């Protein structure tokens, strides 16, 4: 008697994501994968490699570099590019500041000014599709977005004018200048990502695991003291054992107190938490209730 064939939850998610990636390459001409060295972009890269194995990944990886990065993440990004022979394109916010395309924000966080730099790179390289690692469980604005998210000639997103995706049929039609943002991990959760990283034995930057770091508590969050985020008058930095749930700018990404030093320990910790990773660690999302949606309307991921 033939044994029952069962597809695991992770296998189903992997198959869906690979289908999406292949569909983009079949429908569009100049895709690129947003790659920061964070856990979601690392998973996307593995999925892209599986989608086209044994051949190489048939599109470049793009990093919008604000210049306010954690050194460990940039070192990891460069190692991945070298190990896998990837074509890396860096859209540099510091270069955009020098050219006058954007101006230094008063609050010191360059997160908001990534958008015009990203849109300039899309126009320069004529990308018509960009893979992003956003997931619907991260934030309510991201939960609204389709897998294929249409952007107009200004890179803007209209949440009230989205294309239907019945029966996993994706519409990549667009006019010159328009583009599609694609989210292969839309249906994954943070816990799914960690289970997949474990199953595939995928390495990550060390800041994702518990380590000692000098931090200050600000607005109920633990921020690392560094050249981009110095301690304010009256604040008292202390060395705490922390890890990062998400990787963003060192000027606006907080850590969480943690003893989880292995993937198994991280999975146990994530399974028990009731706060989303962005809700727990991203100060830029606390500007307003609609902060993320406002940025996405402007062209942000």
C-alpha cells in the first residue's frame, strides 16, 4: 500500500513563494531582489536560488544603504554576495545627500528619505519588479497589500485600487515607468521564517542572537548606543543582554532583552511573544497609527 503523501506547512509556503518568484521572471523583464542581509531577505534569496537551481539567480540584489547600518549586517551582506556570486547594486543615501536629492532629517533617522533614493534606483536601472520581504503579520498596512502590488509611474501605492488575485493568478501588466512590488513571503509569519531558517540551516548576522550590547531605554524600547544614536542628556547607558528581531537602521531599530542564543531558543521565544517584531523594535513605526501606510503610499516597501 502506498504511503500517504503529505506536504508540510513549510513545504507549502516554500512552493508558493517559489511559484511567485518564477511567475515574476516569466512575466516581467527587469526584476531585482531587495537584499539588506536581514532574515527575510536571506530567506528570499534562498527561495530564489531554489527556484532557478542549478542555474544562478537571474536578477541582481539591491540594497538601499542609508549609511546608518549595523556593521555586522553589512559584513554579512557582503559575504553572501561573494559566496553566491550575486550582482549587488547599492542605492546610497549618503551619495543622494551629497547630490542634493534628499536632505538630512532633523530627527537623525534616514528611514523616510530611503524612498526617493529607491525610486531613483528603480528609474536608473529600469526595474519593473522588485521583490520585498514584507509579510502580512508584520504590520497592518502590510496586511492590506497584495502579493503583486502595483505601483504607478511615481512609485506610489493606492490601497483602494489593488488588483484581485483569485486562485493565485497574478497580474503583472504595467506601462513603461510603472512597476510591481512583489512579496513572496506575504503568507509567512515570523515563526515560519525562523522554522525555515532552522530547517535549511541558513546563517544569519549575529545580532539576531542574544549578545551583550550597551543600550539606553527610550520610549520603552532598548536602543544601542552608537555613532548614529548617542545617549541623550540624562540617559544612563547600561550593558544588557539583547538580540534584534528585525534589522533596520541603527538609528531607529531597537533590541529586545533576550537570552535566546540559538535558533531553537529564538523559536521558543517568538512562539511565546504577543507583540509583532516591528511593534516591539521599530521606533519609526510609532510616529503615527498610519506611519507605515503613509510611507508605502509614497513608494516605500
